[in-house]
């Protein structure tokens, strides 16, 4: 009985933490592990997408040539904390919108880079606004300053 209760509580915590995001970036403390059950494949991919966004932002702001890596197709297949969310039609459409922006950024001429990059960040925000608002505070940091 006790075991069932413990797993039930852990299970609940998984849902509570899945889309929450404590803003840790202004702190000197080591990052908090937000998910006691280990992070989903999708959560890890998202962190990689964020880091890659930061890398591109820095390239743009320092006037370097932008390198766009196309390695985030896994957004469609990575195991999510809440699998039914990632299986929805809505999620798939937002995911395609994001991959499209990434592709546009890759093939477009340099003069369009800034506007397309803002659009890329917007495509992250659109999905998050609709499905997973917690990390939006962090994602906003990707926008180029105007
Ligand atoms: C198609 C919808 C969608 C798009 C597009 C999307 N996300 Fe996410 N994101 C999610 C979902 C769903 C989760 C929750 C993942 C989980 O817990 O399994 C998430 C989680 C996150 C997290 C929290 C990860 C953690 O540490 O738990 C961050 C940060 C994040 N996304 C950043 C981004 C960035 C940056 C982009 C754009 C480059 C982006 N997301 C695009 C749906 C999306």
C-alpha cells in the first residue's frame, strides 16, 4: 500500500514539474533538478534547442556568420513527460512551424537573418503559450534586443 502511495505521489510530481520552469539563469547556485524522476527525452532535447538558440543569438549579435544546425527533427519523436501532449495534432503543427523557421533561417540570405531568428524564437513561444507556458520566461531571453 505504502509503495503504491509513494509511486502515486511521484507520478503526480512528474506532471506538476513537467512544464514548470524556475528561472535559474540569474543565480550563482547550481541548477535545481526540476524533475525527481529524471528528465524526459523531450525535455533534454528542449534544453539543447535552447542552448543552440543562445549560440545562434551570440553569432548574430557579434556579426559572425550564422551556422544553423538541422538536428532537431527529433522534436516529433522524442518521448515527452506527458506523451499525450506530444501526440496531439496541435503539437505536431507547432513542431512543424518551428522546423520550418529553422529551415528558412538556413536557406535565407544574410539580410533576413535577424527577422527570421526573431520568428524562430516566436515559433518556440507559440507552442509554449499554447501547451507549456512554464519555460516562456527563459525562452524570451533568446530574442535579439532591438
Ligand atoms: C511543438 C511544441 C514546442 C515547441 C515548438 C518548442 N517547445 Fe519547448 N517544450 C515543449 C514541451 C511539450 C515541453 C515539456 C517537455 C517534457 O517535459 O517532456 C517543452 C519544454 C521546454 C523547456 C524545459 C525543459 C526542461 O528543462 O524541462 C525549455 C527550456 C524549452 N522547452 C525551450 C524551447 C525552445 C528554446 C524552443 C524553440 C527553439 C522550444 N522549446 C520549442 C513544447 C515545445
